[in-house]
C-alpha cells in the first residue's frame, strides 16, 4: 500500500525506475559475493593482479626517474651557466 501511494505521484519513467530498483534491491547477493573463501582461486588471482600492477607501476616510475637523472648527468657538462 505504501508503495502504491509513493508511485502515484510519479510519471511513468520514474515508476519504471522505482520498480526496477526495488526488484534489484530485493534480490539476494550473488553466490560469489557472500564468502571470499569459497572462491579462493579468484580471490588469489585478484590479489596477485593488484600486487603485480602496483609493482609494475613502481618499477616504471623508478626507471623513468633514473633515466631522467642519467640524462641530466650526461648533459650537465654541456650546459653553461
């Protein structure tokens, strides 16, 4: 009853959206969202991927900094101040 009163003041597109949102929110969580230990392989691969990405970015930034420092050292004798 309460839902009918709420939906009475809405236009058709808003009614559709509210009904859809209500149905989505009433659904149970997917199976894999409930227990991460049940999906050990997926969890481990995800953690490995995140760690690999962090390490890769760190190495690339460090290599870029080192390359920049090296270029500055090489060019330092060429620059007259």
